[in-house]
């Protein structure tokens, strides 16, 4: 059971990290929002959060931000308080991720 939980956690973190980098939502930005239409559900099922939501969650200590870019990109600029864990290394750092907070990943 523990192996299944670890595998599921790894899969979820990697899916969120990769989907953030390759989001189809960015391709549709030029179309503009339609006021009466509900927000589209991403095909990967990963929850998307706005910057305002992230700020509020961080203020309430309910989230952590993980930067999944490479070290050079992180050093060039990053979200204050974010932790660098490159996408390829996430699996090696699972024990560092909190189980009681929302994990927000970003790559751009």
C-alpha cells in the first residue's frame, strides 16, 4: 500500500509539473475569456491556480511553491520563497514535500 501511495504521489507531482510547462491554456489566451462560459477543465485534470490564490495560500501557510526549472533559470529570477527542485529530480525529493499543503509547481 505504501508503494502504491508513493507511486501515486510521484505520478501526481510529475503530471502537475509537466502540465504547467505544456499547458494548452496558454495556446488559447489570444481567444480571450467568454463571460458566460465556465472555465475549461484541463485535459490532465491538474488544478490551476491564479497568482492571487497562490498568494493567499502562502499567506495562510497552506501551500509551498516548487520551481521545476533548471538552476540557471531559477538564479535568473524566481518566486520569493519558492524551492528549486528541477523536474527531473522531483522523484528524489518526495520526502521534502509536505503532505498537508498544496504543492504549487511552476516552470516559467
